[in-house]
């Protein structure tokens, strides 16, 4: 992935993996997850080196903000950058 001047290439998109299972349908087999539930509309922002944690957190926060109106006003890239500062991560 090529980086732009801010360290990001572009924002990714969520690709529909198919119909979700009913909520609460996480199942375990021999202490391993064998099924899961996901939420439609969760963004999938492009990640750069050493920023998978703040980007994943931003994905969740952006979805919660859109769903529950948390009042987050940062852009997606701004939110990732802010989280990266507080998580002490950044592009290599």
C-alpha cells in the first residue's frame, strides 16, 4: 500500500460477507470460537504499518457514533491519528 503525505492511502470499504447470524450466536467448540456475529455498516478503514490497533478502534467508534450518536466529530483519518497518538503507535 502506498502512503500519501499523511501516512494513509485511502479509506477502505466494508464488503458484505453475507447474512449475519442472529445476535448472541457466538459459538464455541473445544474453547475455540466456531461462529460469530458482525454488525452491518462497520467501516473498514485502510491500515498502515503499526496502526492496526488504532484503525480497528476507529472502525468500531465510527460505527458506534453512526449508530448511537456519540458526538464524535473527527474525520476517520483524524480519529485514527488521535488514537495512534494516545496508543503510542504510528507508521513505520
